[in-house]
């Protein structure tokens, strides 16, 4: 397993992060426990969840957190060997203040996640989305209180723009607070917009980038080869990307590598990326992701991938001289 620092922090995390979106949704608890044990056995120490994962339409109790908490309760060093990341923002009901990033909700959401996870701390507490209605002074005040209480260790963001990262870090600097150590964004061969501003902003501020949906919900795992079984929400995507996918899967066949592993190896080759957040529903998916760690794509292959799925220049060069 490869380990790297999470942003500018001293925390070492595996370059494959076990995402648990499917726990309680597609993966039953016994299978999820087996998957987490397997991940530890293979050196994956970084698990990612959310206070809405594993629920229908992201409503109700977070089954993913409950499943992880029950796994921690089994002991055997499971909690001690896990860098635990969860998130807050999304509403879990229609009741006021049960969403977003007010100090009121940050405190309550943290307490609820700790209860479900059966732990005394969250190692990486991530804001699942930017809250344009709450000032950074309030957000950072709430986070500093939680950190002083030992309930969180690091703070991260998810789905932020480059400007949001800059605003967050400057507000944290004014409070002499560390601020963000990570940003979790959608990033894959087919979705590369963060190359314009998010990755440059993250690198400037020492924020590690965690790539979620590295296989574009399964589309880059050989969707054409799989026929109608394209994976989660990929039917329309396959139609829109069919021409590119034909060239992509032909290239993978030519170099003798599974498309899923090529997609993950490409992510690992990109500057500023700390880890890929995979979303497996079976142990076989984890095994496949682990095999990508040994791949180093040749420069000509990387160039051909860029030709199939063009990326973006850093702004403003993307749209101006």
C-alpha cells in the first residue's frame, strides 16, 4: 500500500480510500464488515462516509455510519487503525437547522455522527458542500470548539470551488487556525473541471485532493463490455460518452489492462491528488482497485487518454491568453 500525507498535515493515509456510500444501501452489514476487514488486511487505513450515506434519498439515520460503528465495536484495533472521515451538510429531515453549516447544526451533526459511529472522535470532518448563507467566522468558531473538545482532529471540504477554498483558508488564517487539510471533489477522466481552479487552489494552500467517483459511477470500468449492467446511474452517461468509451476501451484492450484499473492509475498520476475514494459494493471491487496501485501508465498512454478525454488548463489560461 502507498501512503501519503493528507494535504500539509502530518497524517498519513492510504492512496485508496474506502468509500462507504453503498453500505446499508447495496451492501448488507455482514458483507460491509467483511469488506472493511479485508481493507485493513490490505493496508487501506482511510475510510470515508457521511451522515446521509446508506439511506434512501439521503433521508433518515445514516446506515453507513451505523454499520461502521458496529464494526468498530467489535474491537481488535479496528478503530485505532482507521483514519475516519465523515461529512455534514445535507438535510436529514425538513425540520429547521437540521442541515447546512450553522454552528447549531455543526454541533448537533457531530454529536449524532459520533453516536452512530460509536467513537469519541472524527479524524476528518468534512463539509459536504459550501454554505453561502453562513459566514466563515461562524463555521470556524464551531470547528475550533469541536477540535478543542477532541471531537474532531482535522477539517476538510467537499464539492468546493477554488474561490471557496481560498475564502475558507484566509478566514482560518485570520483565526490562526489550520483550516482545511483536504478537498473531496468529483474527478475522473470524463469529469476534469477541477483542473481549472480547484486543484491549483488546493496546491497553493496545501490542501490534499480526494477524488470521488474515480470511475464515473462505473462508466469507466468497462461499461460497453458489461452491456446493460453499466453500474450506478450510468445509462445516460454511456449514451453521451459512447464514442469516447469505444476508443477508451479499445486502448485498454490494446495495452492489456482492465478499464477500471487504467482509470484509477490515471488518477494516481495526476498532480495534487492524495487518494481515490472508491465506492465498492463487493470485495471484488476492492481487489480490483488495489491492483491499480502497481500500474504506472506510460507517457504515450497518458497522452492518448488526454486525447480521448481532454482536460483543462489552469485558469485563466483555459479561457484567456
